[in-house]
């Protein structure tokens, strides 16, 4: 049986791992390659690296990091952050990334999703969507949640699926950094509306939150950062608890 | 040991090269027919769309070379699918090494199948020391039907062939290079075939 995936997310700035709480305060949580190797051994199913460097120098460092991760880590990984062209993706995939995730650049120019799916295949195109619930409606936001758009989450998700996205990484800005659980209602609606895998992101605080997002949120995978980076939840314990709740996991 | 990974412009081949490097082998990337023919073992990778990958093979003449190879050949993911008779993806003919068609998953399940699923009914030395129900990582929207040449089966909406073998040709739908230590064991087994 296909199992639910547990995905630690590593925010990278100038080659180092950082984790933003509500995307503002950053704390250093170590060397990304070492952390990635540890996660692979501890049972993570995949990894996501999000480049939050704003400079060209930082982007070059990111490509070096991707090469090192591909060399040393034996599980799949996705790279996101600042990707806006076919050329950007080409170099990341050639450096060993398995998938890339695009966010703002796809909102600004939706054809990018088609171009990437046609050139590299849907299987490596993840569209990340940050959304916030405002007056009952889920609206897509850009730039780490700071810039609102007039796009509805479900319409946008449906559109990127049609354009060739292979997977959706949905982060609820209402839940992110709260450690109060994932946005399961919106996740379940996404999962029922779309026929591609959905990764739940934003709000993980306890083991029960993961159980809930797989059961109630119907998520295919769950992503989290600080609960893993700071050892609050061990992946093995988490997976055993999921198994006890009849959720298929790789142990 | 001369290990060649066929480089015809399709997909993420760096990961396969790195996986062999972790096992202590230097694999060469090549589209040169002489170099491929002279290899002890050949890896036929592939990620992307079937009909355009088939087109790339034709342009380089590799479509006629690959079926004539005598040494062990391992197709991975799309590489395995291209070794089949045909694919529904872009309605293309394949290399016809495996006598089976490649079809798309129906929409009763999420497509692509993305993630870790088990392999069972394991046959041949490719799966030496690999336990039944071992987890492998795959990403795919199309599958080879279960058939006489199946050497591993996986279930996703239906039972399909997650590995195939005929003579010196082997194919795996999953990514051994991304499937943790058990995937590396399969690559090691292929090297020692």
C-alpha cells in the first residue's frame, strides 16, 4: 500500500538551515547536508529545502548544497525558493534535485507550470501555495504570506493541476508557526477537488496533529520543520503512532 | 567494472551516478554506442514524457542499439517503460524488449503515484537479500501491466509489474537510487549479476 509521507522542511539561507516562526524570527538549526543525512537515517520519507536567500550569492550556494545533498543522501528531495524559469529548474535537476517547487513565480506567470511540466514532466513539478483564510474565504498570498492576491486557493490549485503540476504543497498562513494543528478542512477540500497528491504544511505541534491531517485532512504527506529540527517529535515515534492509528507508513 | 549510464537527455541521472559512487563505483555518462557496447553493465534511466524520450532515443540511434545489448541492462522508471512494447503516454511504441504495454492509472487513485510502496513476489538475483514487502520510492502516472516477465509486483488501484526481466534485460519502475539503503542493495545486486 502506498504510504503517507513525513517530510521535514529545511529553510536555507546562504547555505545554512534556519527556521522561521511565522516566517519572521530565524533560528539556526545546523548544516543542511548533515541534517539531511540524519533525517534519511531516522526515517524521513522525503526532504524539502526552501531557499530563502535573497541574493545571487545565496542562490549559487544553494546549487552547491543541492549537489552535496544529492551526493550524500539516499532519499528524494525537493528544492524551492526563488525559482522562476525553465533554466533555474534545469540547473537544479541537473545538480540532483528530484523535484522543484514554485510559488510566487507561478502566480505571476501561470504558464511557467506548463513549461516545466512539458520540459521536465509533472512528476518533478510541485506548486507551493501559501493561503490565508479571510472572512471565510481562503486567499492565496505571496512572498511568505505578506502579499495578498485575489486568487482563491481552490481555484488556483485546480488551475495548476490542469497546467501540469504533479503535487501541491499547501501552507496555511493561519496555522503556520502556531503549533496548533494543520488546516484540515481546507486540506480535505483540496484532496477531494484535485487528483494529485497534497502535502499538508503549517501548524504541526503534536503527534496527534499528524494523525488528524492524514485522517481528517486526507493529506498524502505532511511537512514540518521546527518540531523535527528541535527534537520535539522523533520521526520514528511519529510513524509508530501513525501506524497504531491505522495509517500506512514506511517503518 | 565498467558501468555506463545512458545519457540521452532524459531526466535526473546525477542521482544514479551519485548512488553508484556511494557504493564505490564510478559510473560513466555516455550516449556513445561504442562506449555503451563495451560496458560491463548498462543503466538506462529516464524521467519525463514517453513519446518525447522515445524521440530522443531515435535521434541518437539508441533505439536500435539498446535491444541488441548482451550485458546486463537495468532500465529505471521511464527507462523501464520504454523497454516495453508500447506506452499510452503520447501513444508511442517502445523498444519492445518486454512483451507488455504501459497504461495510465485510472482516476480512482491520485495520479501520479508518489511515494513509498511495497514490492512483493520478488524473483531473480536482482532482489537477493531483499525481503518481500520492502518499501521502494516511485513517482509515476503510467505502469506496466502484470505479466509473465514480472519479477516484482506492487499494488496501486491494481496489481502492476514494478520490475520486469527478460534474458539480460531488467527494469524497475521504482527509483532504487532514491530508496534508501534497500535501494542501494538492489543496485549492488545489479552490479554483481
